[in-house]
C-alpha cells in the first residue's frame, strides 16, 4: 500500500521510535532507517539492518565518520549526514523516522526527486513536501510531529526518539509557524553555502555542464538497485564508471553486464556481455572491455554491435585497465605477470612484468594506467609480508615497489589510493615527476569491502565502491581450554604478536609497520615509519625489538633491524647477510641467531653474535622454516616438508648431535616452546593446538601429546603467528573479525575534494 491508515502509520512510527530510543540509550545510532529496514511480524514493526550503525560509545567510535562524511540512503538522510558532520546523534535517526512516517501517510518520501543528487539537494535546502499537500485528513498533531522531526537543524528536532513517540500520542502537540520560521533562519545561516552548492551541483549535472563553482560538498549515499537489476556479489565481480562519471557498468542478472546512467532510476543490460565479471571503460566512454568467468578478455560497444574476443583464455581475474594508448592491461595467469594487448586486437599479447623469485613474488595484478600512459601502478603479492603497490615504467620495462598496500588506484587529485593490511582505503600524494609517494599516509575509507575488489573512480571525481563486510584482525587471549577474551576490544589490525619477557607489552606488525602495545594503559606506539616492516621479536632483556625491514633498498629485500623499545634511539641495521632474509630468530641469550634466507630451498642458517658470519644449520632439498629456540638455547624446533608435507622437528643447536627428532605425525606448523622448557606447542594437520611434554636437559626427550583446543585463529606455515604469556597459561592469537555490516554499493560525489582536504599539497 502506498498510503497507510493514519492510526496504523502512527502506531508503527511510535513503535519504531521506542526501538530507536532503546538503541540510542545503548549508544547505537542506526544511520540508515528506511522502509526497507522495517519488518512487520504479526502486525508489530521490527527495526532491522543495523549494518552501518555506529556504536558511539565503543572505542574508536568515529571509524565510520573519521574522514568527514557519512553514509545513508538519500531519501532518508538527515542534512548533517549529507554534509558529512563528524558527530551524528539521535536527531539524525529522528529525521529518518520523520521521513518514513511522511511516506506512510503521503505515499512518497518528503524529499522525492528523480535522482539521488536531486534528492540530496532538496534535503540540504530543507524543501520538504508537507503532508497536507497530499492528505488533508492527517490530524494536526501528527502533521506537527512530522514537521518537527524534519527540521533542517538537528537542535530543532526531537532530541530523543522517546519524545517523538510521546508527541504522536498527544493530540495537543503543536509545532508552530513562528518556531518554524526561527528554525528556517538558523538553517539558512548555518547551511546556506552547502545547500546552494548542492542544489547548483545537482542542477548543473542534470544539464551536463560539470561541477559547479564553488564546488559541491562531498556526498556519499547507497545506490539502490531495482528488483531484477541487482548488483552481483559473486567473487571477483567489480564495477566501473565512465571517465565523466555519468555511467555505471556492473555485473548483474543474466549473468551479464548492465549499464545505468547517472540520472536514470533503471539500468539496461548490455548485449553480448554474458558471463562478464570485471568491466573497464575505454577513455572515450563509449566502449567497454571485460573479463569473463571463462577467463576471456573481450571488447564491445555500449551502442551495440559485435563483441570481439581479444584474448581467448587464461586471463586472471585480477583487474583490467584501458590506457590512453589504446592498450588493455591485465594479468595472464597469477604466475605470469602483467601483460597488454591492443584493444582493437591489432597486436599480439605482450608481457610487461615477470615475478621475481628472489623477492618471493607470487602475483602481479590490479593494474591502473596513469594519465599519459607512461606508467602503470599495480599490486605485487608476496609469499612473505604484506602486498605492495608498485609502479611500472613502460619506457624502460622496469618496476619498483612504492609502499605496502594493494589494488592501487590513481585519483585525479594527484593521490594514490591503496588498501592497507586491514582492508581500509588509504591515500598518499604521488610525485609523478619522481614517481615516488610523498607525505603521510592518511586513512580515507574504513567501510570498504576489501574482498569485493569493487572500487571505481572516474576522472571527473565520482567514486563507486562496495561497502560493508570489512574485516580486520583482532588480538585475543586464549586460555588452555580454548576460552578467549580480547586483548583490547578497540584494537584492530595486529599480526604476528610477540609478548615481551615481562608480559607487559606486545609487539606486532600491522599495515607494514611495527607497533608496541602497552597492556597496562592500552597505548599503542609506532616503532617504524619507513619501508615495509614485519615479524617483530623481543631481545632477551625486553629492552629492544628486532624486525625485518626493506628500508633503504630498491628491490624489496629484507634485512634485520632493531630499535629500543622505549623509542629512545632510531632503528638500525642489525644483520646484513648479503641475501634476502625472511625470518630472524634470536636465541634466548642473544648470542646467536637462526635465519631463513631467500635461496630456492629456504635453508636455515645460523650466526653467532660475535662474528656474525652465516653458516648452514639445516640445508638440503627440503624447505625448512619457522625456527623456535628452547629456553636453554640447546634445541631448536622448526618446520620441514622433507616427507612431502609440513611436519615439526627438533634438532640440537648449534651442533646436531643426534639428528632430527620428528614431533608431529599428521602435519605440523608453528612450533613454540613454553618458557619453562617442559612443553612444546604446535598446530597439527587437523588445525588443533597441541601440547607436547618434553625434557631438554641432557638430551631431548618427548612425552605424551595433548590437544588443547581447536585453532580458530590465524595460521602461517612459514612463521609463528601466535605467542604465549610468561606464565605459560594463555596464548595471544589473532583472528579476522567483521567490523561493519552487509555489502552494498556506495556512490561518492566529488571525491577528490575530500582527498585534497585530507592530503593538502603542502
């Protein structure tokens, strides 16, 4: 029904107001109240989908608004959401409820307009339709409730949803014209610039005249898709925007590609694009290339005609870019690097990059061609450490790493956008003359789904991305019985935790840097500020942290560095073996080290602190890694695949007196000794955490094995991903957890302006 009986509509609104009041009193702002999020069960309304709600009382409570803009659905967004105010409180939900009540009574939202841009312009101008225009039978007090709920200034609305519920039941409630006039004057003083800018923005875009002067505010909203035209959420599916931002192409029902114009509520299927999953626009905005689920690369026109297959198969779904040079850039199988081919098929496939085994590179993908088609930025996946953004010089055929991050995207504002290790979008300014990133790295978006891969940015500054489902690592204390508690419920991102000898601090790597968490006061100190840094370890006295870093290198190889834990000194190179290092493990006394190096078989070397001359410790055809010293320093547990699968072994150190003793029988990784030296832990092939009773005094003796708990946490066959407290009673482990709600497509208008605010040129 487009219009509900007055009593029914008022009853539903009152119940929703009570539900909102409960949420607000518990620190939760819904932020996306709309009819689609209201369910009726036995005639009772249920408020659903808190997917983008903000728990304002939780630590880090501004995560969804730290960049200065917000999210919602245009027809129900409050003015403060539309203009990106950092603080959005209960009055914002009251505004949305007023919109819903208006729609239940009048049959349409109060700010109805043909396009989302026009809707937001009406919201910012405060021009809401009145109920009496379409339904005169609505009681005066209900009209007054709606009018107050829709006041442009948050301070003029009901400050609590419970007040709105009470007003709906009060026939004497009024919201007078004088008060409304005062409110309008306050609104004009406060939001005049934003309202005029947004209204002009919408009008000029509708006429195709480009961005207004002065520029419109940055606005973000959820793109709705009609039934039968839904955006596909399949793995690897991406969207793209035309260079001028006027067209959105996305994979949808068919399955095939759909195109939707900016000013149209409905899309149209694109003939000949069956099974397409990853599209890319041509620079002219009239043609489109796409990768199919059958690993083909095809090119077609939006105006119709034949679709041409450019590459028959073996195209990996890791992005496609169409450069101004009329070449298509893509990845031909994960292990074969970047390639390109003429869009008209007038050339053969040309290889551009090859994986570097010395740097443990495993993939090249997600290319983006910079203006001028002289350089390509892309993502380098590694078998050690986090992915890195790299730049390829097409004139020389050489590439080099830029910074930790993946899926880099060029912004016309002069910035490079990347996903960091936590799946958040970050940005840095790119010096295109030197092809170097300069200035600080700044968080840009925290609600982007890193697994969807859908992030499109037009040259005009319009952005589309799939939001929600953002996941991040969280550190947990896990008892021997498997029970767990967060180390800090507001701390996200840590990996490879290392507990200090006194148990008061945890060193971790996150986002390409090393951090130290103080467990007493909760503070988090950043240890490194340049290069890619990973795998921290404490020195025996706990006064310093060692780690791997590629700082000072142009080839991405790692060396061993150290820095005082109190940050009183800078980081300094500790060991340089003359070859890539992928793990460095100090002995308990600090007098010796074991290294995993970058030769083909990943042998284990050792060196004493005195002469620092590396020599083989375990070498052979198998792959050895994840070394762990016993507390007395006489024994080392490690992982080897000499049987054909990973198993845990123990050998004497530095001399191997009796050969290797096999510990695991059905798979094993990540060995760790207890501080008491009488237990050895590892993760078996069934993903269980195992405790082995051992003796290490005169000889190594292993005893019975016990399953402690199922490992529901991170695991790494190459390096230990957990640690244990000094009393050996609980483990610190990490697990990937969701940080926001379900996926949806988000559109942002005038996005480069936000980057210029966050990352000014100076």
